[in-house]
């Protein structure tokens, strides 16, 4: 009985197991994309100037610390953005397009132009997102990408493995949106 009581006290003292938390935003340890279970690879906070923008989390089939391996591996994957402030569709579109342009050659950009237009349409279907909303980007095993707001799909799936790589490059490319966020997503 004493051993059982001691074990219970240790579990209580250790605190809750499971989800991580960054700046008050809880991050699930697992996700499911297209029926495939994923594990949290890493998470971190995106800031712009002095403002907190979102907490990003990267989910993969197995943990990886190398950005190139993550970019080269086929789906499924998920990136979530838990918003820490209101965000307009125009601002999100601009930020994602800028990140893609920084990490993609002009020839590759030209090749994925239809997918970029579909991304803009999907984001516009979200409209303005509010603090507390979660935008998910699912990189599916078939090479398509699906956006969702608070779990509800927005727009049609966007085909193309090259597009997936370009979009994921926003956070994991050679010129990521934020270097310490890239490191955090890679478990650093």
C-alpha cells in the first residue's frame, strides 16, 4: 500500500504527461493525416518584430532532426499554426508566398504557379483567422496538400509533390521564415 501511495505521489509530482505547451498554447503529441499516425517532431513560436504571431508544430511519421531529410521524405506530414493574434487572409497569403519565393528557384516557382494560385484561393476561403484558431497544412502521401481551419478543410486538395516541398520550405528551407523556429521544428 505504501509503495502504491508513493508511486501515485511521484506521478502527481511529475505533472501531466502528454501535450507540450508554448506560451500558453497546447500542442498535441500526435496527429493523424490520411489515416496515418504522426508524432510531434518539434514546435516553436513565430514572432514578427516584437509580436507573437503563431505557434507552429511539425508532425512526421518518425522524428527527424535534418531539414533536408524532412523536405525529401514523402508525406504524410502536418504543419499546424496556432494563432496568437488575428491574421487576415492577405497577410497569411503574403507571408507564405514570400517564404516560398525565398526558398524556390524562379523555374520551380513557374512550375508550381497553378498550385500557388490554389493556395491563395484556399487561404481566401478561410478569410480572417482569429487568435486561438488553428490552421493545419496536411501534406498527404499522394503528393497533395490540404489546408484546414480548426479541423474543417478549406479549398480543394492541391496536387503536386514539388508544391509540398516548396511550401514546407517556408519553415525548413535554406532561408526559413525564422531560424530559431526552424530549429525548434526539427526538435532543437
